[in-house]
C-alpha cells in the first residue's frame, strides 16, 4: 500500500493514491484540473466577458488581465482560502473549514461571483464524494446541503485535495492552473485568442502562478480577499447584460 513519509503504520492511504508508485497525489491533481472534469468551470469567464463587452480588454491585454487576477484576485482570495481549508481539513478541524468558507463567501462582492463560487463548489463536492470516497468530502458536502456553510469552490477544493493526500502547495498550484485553463478557454470562446496563443498564454502564466502560490501559503484568514475592483465592476455590469455567453 502506498505510504508517504511520515504516514502512521497501519493507516490506510487516502483514496485516489496509487499503491506503490507515489503518483497518487499527482494523478488526483491531474484529474481535478482536467478541463473535462465537470466542475462547472467551463461556464465561467471570471469577469472576462464583462471586460470584453466593455471593450476594456483585447488580444494584446488578455495576459496582463490574467496576471492581475492571479496576483490580486484569485490568489489573495480563493487560493489563500484553499490553502487554509486544506490545512484545517488535514488537522481534522471542520469548524475552521466552515469559518474559512464563510469568510471567503463574504469577500465576494457581487451576486454573480457568489453564485458562481457556490454552484461550482457544490458540484465539485457532489462529484468528489462519489469519485474519491473520502469521509471528509462527504461530511463537508453534507454541511453545504444543510446550509451550514456556503460551499465555495476554493474551500471545497481544499477539502478534496487534503482528503486525497495532495500536498498543500501542489493543491494550490493545481487549482490556480485550473483557473487559468478556464480563463483561457473563455478567452478562446470570446475570440480574444486562438488555440496556439492560448497555450502561450498558459505557459506565460506559470511564473505568475508560482508567485501567487507562495504568497497564498503565507497568508492568514484575515488576509483573505481580492482587490481587483475593476473585475467586480465588470461582473456587476455583466449581471445586467442583455446577452451573456458565460455565467460570470
């Protein structure tokens, strides 16, 4: 049976680990970040459609917007909450997970962003409990169903990654990469990029992801919150748009 260094003898390895290979956490990360994983990310543009509708972004500025969202939006907010939820789950502290979830939800200023976070979070937990079979995931999903906690996507991901033995740094990096893939897919559908330059966009985001990961791992709960107010404004406009391709 697969063991990580420091595992307690006789304790079963988390579901999703690959016995004898050490590849289990990596394989979980690959599955959760696959664009085919039905988490609902494909329905989101992360405010990009609002920027495009306002003429505030074009093919030459998509990369800069993604960098700003990583360093000042999803990094300080969702990625930080994911790291904190991961640690709390690993420590067997579901009450702290709920506090993190409530805090993150409260920092999301627009209705559209709150709904997107909770809809994808609930879907992620619902499928995650079935796929990975870990009690921590089922317990958190139960609290969401009973409306004891909002069920944001980032906290749900933190719970799942911790329950399946994915290290916290890898978990945060994987989720930020999934965000970038979702953002790039939205840019492609909005005709702000093409298939080739989309891959250049993702590769160019790699050092920014690394910076965002390290910053997220250093923050505490009081630090959780985004400061990309232009994104909030564009999201608010997007809520009232007559035609929308994306839910956010």
